[in-house]
């Protein structure tokens, strides 16, 4: 082997070893934020789905929002302040000890007394409620 071939072979071997070392390293995955961190914050009504139709907040008789506060890594409290546009009560008050379970894709399920009543994460929360006429609806709120 001459000197040029030997130098080229050594360089090629070093390049292969560097590539193998870099691709063989495990990438550090970022830890997922705790469940409560995915949903804490203040939210305002965005849409309301009822009777198979979706309405923008401005097309409805409801206004306001909710605030989610951390109680632990896996539970939150929700302060509700959703009223009718003429300031009548609709969903008012506090709900504590809301359990959170991972729903995948950065979202969590909202569970109270074994009932899954909503989902949140990625800057939005959707909750299932019934109005005074027992009409089911899904209220979606955004940060």
C-alpha cells in the first residue's frame, strides 16, 4: 500500500467511525410536562357544539370562560365563570379535585367522580355540559 492509499483508508475508517458514533447515540427525549401543566391557565369560550351543529362564541347567548389551577401533578381545580350575555348564571363556581389522565398527543382527560367530562391541552379545553333543558353541548375554550 502506498502512502496516499493508506491515508485515504485511514480517513475513510475515521469518517465511518464518527458517523457510527453519532448515529448510535440515543437522542435525549424531552420529558413530558406533568399533566396539570398541560392545562393550567385561563380560557375563553371559542365554540359551542349542540344539536349536531357548531357555533362560534359570538353566535351564542354565552360569554366568559374558566381558569384551571394546579392542585397536584395529576389534579386541577377549575374556576367557572360562564354566563349568558345578559349576565344570567350558566356555569358558575369552582370544581376541585379534577383528576387528569393522559389522553395522548399532549392532551389530558378531565375526570370527576369517575366521569370523563372533557379534554384539554395544546391551548384548548373542551367540556361536556347540559343546559337547563337537558340539551347536551360541548363548549370549547381557548387560551
